[in-house]
C-alpha cells in the first residue's frame, strides 16, 4: 500500500477481509486528511465509483454527500490493487486516474437492508444482545473520548480525530461540525445533548466555561463557571452547582435559582429546576422565584416517607418505610404530580449504594428493574446496572455481564460485548477500538 509515497502492506485471509481492509484504509485516510476520497473499483463483472467522506460514510459516487469536508476542498483519489489475498494501495493527490480491483466476485460493499448505503461490520468486539454485527454506519472518534446520543434518537455527537465537534443524523451523515474553541484535551466529560426551543443543541464543559451550540451548530458565547462549579446533566439542560447555590445558563450568564428552605437542586429541564429535601415533598422552581410543591402519593403497602433518593426529569425515586415489618418500599414517582409509576417491596441492604439508570421504557435502581411503560417493578437478585438503552438495562450479576429486559429476565452477554450509548433510529450506538458504530437490530 502506497500513501503519497509511503509504502505499507494490507492483507486479508479471505476476499471479504481484503476488501474490508482496503475500505478501512481509505476511510482512515479520509478522516486523517479531512477530505473526501474517490475510489474507482473494478472486477470481472464491472466497475464502480465510491466516495468516502471524512466522517467515514461510504456511498456511490454521484450520490448526495452532505457529511464530508467543506465543498471547496478537492477530493483525493485512492487506488487499490488486489492480487490473491494481498492488497496494494496507492493514494495520490490530484486528479490522476487510479483503479480499485476487487477479487473476482467480491465487488463493492453491498447496501444495508433498507437499500440506502453500504453496511459496516463490528468485528472488534461482540455486539450487545438484540443487535447484529452489521452497522448502518461507522465513524472514527478522537482517542479517549466518548459520544452522546440525542434523547429523541435523532442524532449522535462526538469529537473527531481532528478535534472537531461533529453531530450526525440517522444515516451517519454529518448534520453539522464545528472547530472546538478549546483544546480537545481540556474537555471535561463528553459532548452532551441539551434541549433548546427548536430541538437539541450540544453542551461542553472545560475547567472554567460552559460552551453551547444550537441545533443548527451556531455557538453562543461561553458561560464562565465559578471555580468550584459542578455541571450536572441529570435533566435535558445543564444545572450548575456551586456550594449550596444553584444556577442555570441564560443569555451567556449564570442565573441563580433561589432554593426553598434547606432543599438541594437536582435536575434542570431548561425552564425549571427540581429541588428536594431528604424527607419531604419536592419543588419545581423557576429562576424568577416561582415554586410549585409536589407531594408524592404513598405507594401501596407504604408507611412514612424515608428518603428522596434521586431524581431525573420525569421521575423521582423515593424510599418509603413498609407499613408492616422491617422492609421498605422503593417507589418511582412522576416528578410532575407525585403519582406512583411503579413500586415494590425490598430491603435497605438490597438498594444500598444503588444508582438510577434510565432507558426509554425501562430503568433500574440497583437490582430493582422498572418497566416504565407498564408500571411494574421486579427485583433481579444480585443485579448491578451500568446503563439502560431503549427497553434493556445492561449490567452484571455476580461479575457476569447481562442484559435485562423490562420483565426482569437477564440474558448473559459475551465477554467484552459492547454496551449501547443509546439508540439512533432504532440502531444501537456502540464504541469499539475508537470507532462509533450504529448496529442494526437482529
């Protein structure tokens, strides 16, 4: 393989592995240079032209390409020559003619089932239960960074190898990208989707600032953070905590929210902040001082309210003492009206040090798995949740990785299997070897 005068060798034990290695090489080159590459492919049955853009999307030449580099950049052509199981690749600048030869009968990548673009294969680690190895798209991220997925399953966000913030849609095409106004090494955490009036924008945090982009990719002025600030994304908007004070960003500044009594701020939704005390009702508070108290409805079999454990935008998780006996009742309440979504009897030991993870229709607090759609709760003995996506909670039981459905049925996962960060158009977004995949359901 020759890339602008530098010789390397690409091989594959099978024809499809050789083809995959060739396309991986061209994809990596497009990502590294920030320019689309044109591939001329030919075998005994005919010839094809493919375009690979910097985001890693492969499509037939002539198809609309909105996810690549700036329109004024020239494409580079990639030449691939296959003989036996050995592949020689030449990448040259300019518009000189080059050719890709696939082994007889191999041809170019085939479209996915929906017929819109070629598929990619996750071969670096096992796929999670319910999803196959075939991916709708694969994109390369900056090393040691993490992605985020929009709550409405419409997009994914990540930092690419060139240090750009990139948002892609359901088909992997770039919606927008932006140069980071800071060193990528200074980003704390990951890009986060945050709700704005007309959709979901992106928020990033560094040591001293909160940066935000609109759903169209327009960046607003940074919001300066207090030295001891902690930015919380438990809701769909950033909540800034500093000591006993709470703030929300507004017009490029932090606006303080007055907290009722001894309550603490837990969640922000862009308009209000949910505040709570350990042993009482919670409040939704607006920056202008309006406060609405929510009194939770006791679940069946409950006595006194023991403690408000945690909260998210739609749910507040409360531990109640049992009306009879020494046990407790774990209840999930609607954060707006306090009604009971689901509840079950348990013990303080079972839910000690537990954490809440939430998917679209299922969630878990420690070993208690909650069917949010049906209002049921089931205790899965020994289960430790890690994250939830769609209708599945991922975690481990006795050190064995498992995926648990809404009915509390665990399914053992392969060692090293990828766990989804979320779903985009029903496809599981996973990370493997620094690449981002959108895996199709089985």
